[in-house]
């Protein structure tokens, strides 16, 4: 029997097997080296967009709360404006208490909204203006401020409003008509300011529109990212060169 050819055949088969295995390992390593940076960069892009969406969502939620609180301040101001000679002491007290809560909530929410991390200057400024304008609607008229102080109602240094019930009761007992007139003027001063803030193209409405558009844009970017990832994966799996993959990635990340 001729042993040499059999030996040569086994050697050749072994060499071919080693070459095939080596080729597979090399290809796998190349794919891993290519996919690694791409995957890492895309993960960063995903995190960036998700972070922007989270910030925008928080802003929308806060502006929604601001809109609700300003609306309540507006309604409570209308209630004060509607006080008449038929209003009882209890109904006047209830109207003033509701107004106090509504104004304090609106002013506080405006400050919180303006201070949200990641807020654009436009949104932050809009929220600040809402709170500032509401406070000014109460404090800008000196005669009204003096009359309110006699009722135990005053503005504090932190922008909030307080009310001394005992002073109010004494003032109402002495001059119920005067108290109702003062509170009606207060409501008439605040109502148009709150109404303006709630207008579609004003501070709150405009900011919510812009934030909604931003959220829609970011969600569209997320959808387009999925398409980009699929194309990059296909290019990598089909032996696409790193230059093409990096070009596609950089083109997306630059948007």
C-alpha cells in the first residue's frame, strides 16, 4: 500500500480545515470590530434622543399643570368679579379663598416650570412671564393693594399671597359693600391677564405647541434611526466596508 498519498491527503484536508476555520474567525473578528464602534455610537445617539424626549415630556407635563392652574386662577378671578349685593359673607369668603389658592398654585407652578432642567430660553421665559404678570396684576395698583391689606390680603416677598381671616371678618362686618367692591376690582384686574396667558398664541399655549412639535420631531428621528440601524447592519453583514458604515453613521449623527 502506498501510504504517502494518504498522508498527503489527510494533511491537505487538515490544512484546508484550518484555513476555513481561520477565515471564519477572521471574518467574525472583522464583523465584531466593525459592529462594535457602530453599535456604541448608535447607543449614544439613542440615549441622546431619549434624553431629549424625556426633557420635552417633562416640560409638556409641567406646562400642562401651569395651564390648568392659570385656568383655575382665571375662573376664581371671574368669581370675585361677579360678587354682588346678594352675596353672603360665606360666599365671599369662599370666593376669596379659592382665588388665593388658585393664584398661589399658578405662581408656584410658573416658577417650577421655568426652572426645569434643559428648558429652552423661550420656554423658561414664557413660564416666568406668566408668574410675573399674574403677580403684577394684583400688586400694580397701589390703591387696590392698600384696600386689600385692610382685608388681611397681601403679597409676600416670595411672590405668594396670604390672607388673615380675622381682619377680613372685621372689615366685612364694618363695610360689606366696600369689601365686595375691592374684591371685584381684584378679580377684574387678574381675569384679563390670565386670559391672555391662556390664549393660543400666548405664553402657555405657544410653548405647549412648540414642545409638542419638538416631541413629534424627536419621535420621527427615533423611527428614522431604526431604518438607519437596519441599513448599517445589512451593510456590515454583507461585507460593506467600514468607510460606508462610518459615513452612514456620521451622516445620521450630524442631523
